[in-house]
């Protein structure tokens, strides 16, 4: 990162929230909403994964543009953009896995490569992939594209672990949620070890919360014969939306602090 860019970042205002327990609660709820909402549009409305992805892509671009134009952190705008990445991630993952016919392992591999490439290019250009550096328009685009790929990867991972078709492991939604929940516990324990990179742990946790939310979403709306509760996708999404809004109102949030350059 150049000296002039460092100076700009230090005087800019962060528009992403501080990472707290409340952040992760809302994030998991948003990922679950993205799973049920994405499935409702692509499957219940019979629009298909491609059309569903195009609809959510338009919403993603509009909301990210609004987020970048904003002068400060707005919790409603931020979380609306997160929901846009979760719904788009759901339909994109399904498009890779099912419409392109590469199966769950193939979809996971493709999306993992995209995520690694996004993080690598971001680091190469900016010298950091920490959320504390998200304070300029260019970094915000890197941030949101990486968020999108991480959400898409999480969806593909959740389907791969839970599903018994298209090369899936067939472990079921409950076991899948337990596995990803255990992974988050490991990340939480590593957070107590100061030598482990906080930035790396954040991105690992961000990816793992997505399949946890995806498996919870699938558990809510999949048929009982497939191990789910067979809730209506529309009503499940509506209830999750009410829960997310309630969390945004109740849980305190503030903009992430920025770490000054050395």
C-alpha cells in the first residue's frame, strides 16, 4: 500500500461493523435467511438458478454501490448487503453444482479457487486483507467480492457435506451443522492464542458460518423424508427476516476501528 493510500485510509471512515458476538449472531441469521430466500426465488417460484442469480446479482451491485457511496457505517445498509451476498451465494452455488453439472466437489473446488484468487489479488494490491483496512472504495469492492465468494463457498460446502447426491457426503443437515459448529468452536479457541493471525481467523469463521447457516436453512425447509422440517420457504424466510431486524435493533453495533499504519 502506498504512502498516499495509507494516509487516505487513516483519515477515512470505516463502514463495516466491529466484530463482536452480536456480529456473528446476525451473520449466521443472515446466512440462514439467504439459504431459504435464495431457494424460494429459484425453486419455489420456479425461476431457476440462472435467473435467480441474475436477480440477486442486480441487488448485490445496487447495495454495494450504495454502501460505497455512504459516508459512514449504517447497520441497516451493511446487513442488507450481507443478505444480498447470501442469497446470491445460494443461487450461484446451486448453479455451479447443479446447472453446470460439476457436482458438489466440483462446485466447492471452483468457488474455493475464486475465493483464494480474490484474497490473493486483494493482498497483492493493498498489502492487507484485514477488515480494519476497509475504508476506501477500492478496498470496499475487494471486501464485498471476497464476502460474496466466501458466502458461495459456504453454501457449496454445506450442500456437499449434507447432500447424498451429486457427489455429496450424505451426512445430513443436523450432522453438517454440528461439524461446522465444531469448526467455529476451534476458531474461537484459536482466537485466544495471540500468535494466530486474527485476519486469517476472521475469514475462516466467515466461511464456516455460511455452511452452518445453509444447513440450518435446509433443515428448516427441506422435506421431512430428507431430514428437514418442511417449513414453507416463504414463511421461514419471513420469520428469519423478522429475527434479523430484531437483532439489528437490539444488538449494539458500531463501526470497526482502524489500525493506524506504522
